[in-house]
């Protein structure tokens, strides 16, 4: 997850610098913030000095967790489909590993567009239901999906792009990552070589996978900007 957090941070950072928003303590809204995992990551990176963070989470149980980070504006309880704030207040909106839990994903995209200032960026990440290993083992995939009752939708890259385009976002792009898929026992064995080795292995397999199997990695990252 740290590698994904770094990818999301890089997209936000690039947009904030491109638009000059970093000079004005830009607001970042994290829809579906959970227990504040992304807030903890940003806090550890020192982003409190340049970004202002606001997390939105529908679950009161999640918000009761004592480990939520004291960061930025903190957290609100609410639905991503109907965010209780005014229009055009954020420079960045993140929906990280949460869009598949939302009741109405199309409305979440529309809300994100409403919240963003002109030139602002939306970043959505989610598991890729069209990954190569799910296609290789469709029956295993179907059995796992049947048990994931908290997942209301399953997405491939094209479906996310369509949602962004329907919401009339500009400059929509999507990439997939996490191409390495091994039996759990092998993944645990590789972890013994340490974080640096594992990161290098993941980066190398992603580079090869994107070249040979574009769009078929295990995770999706969508980036979309709001027109000036």
C-alpha cells in the first residue's frame, strides 16, 4: 500500500505544482478515508506544511478508531455521493480503494467534479477486475467475488474511464500496476529479502507487464482533471 500511496502522492504533487496551488496550502479531500491511512502517510511525508487535508468517511465505527491521524482539517462523517461542503473548494480529490464500496459511483465522480477547483485533479484507485490473473482463473475470481459482500461493484480500466468522461472530466488517463502475482507462500518467502528487494522486483515486473499486458495489472490508478 505504501507504493500505491507514493504513486497517488506523486500525481497530486505534480498537479499542485503545475497549477501553482502548492503556494496556497491547497485542500485535498480524501473520500472514503477509512481509519486515516492515507492521512498518516501524508503526515509522515511532511505534507502538513504545504497541503490541507480533509477526510470523509461514512462509517461511524471507523471514525471512532483511536488511531486516526490529527492532520489538516481532520475528518467528517458523510457519503461520497453527497459531500456536505460547498462547491469548488478542493485542488485534489482522492477516492482510494473505495469506489467499489460506494452505492452510486457515477454520483461520486460528479461530486468530485463539483468539489474541485478548475484545474484540480481527481485520483481514483481500485482493484482491477480485468487483470490477467483474474482472466486466467475466472472460476476462482468468481468465487472470491461472491464472498466480497462489501464490494458493490467491480471495475476494469475502461469502466472507470467511462465514469470520468461521463462526469465531463478533462485529460482522463489510467494505468494499471501490481503485475506480480504469486502463491502466498512465495510472496512470504520473497519478503524475507527485505523491502528494497521487493520494491525493485515489483517495479521491474510492472515495467515488463505494462509493456506486454497493458491494462491487465492487478490495480488501477485513474487520473482526471477539471477544465480551467
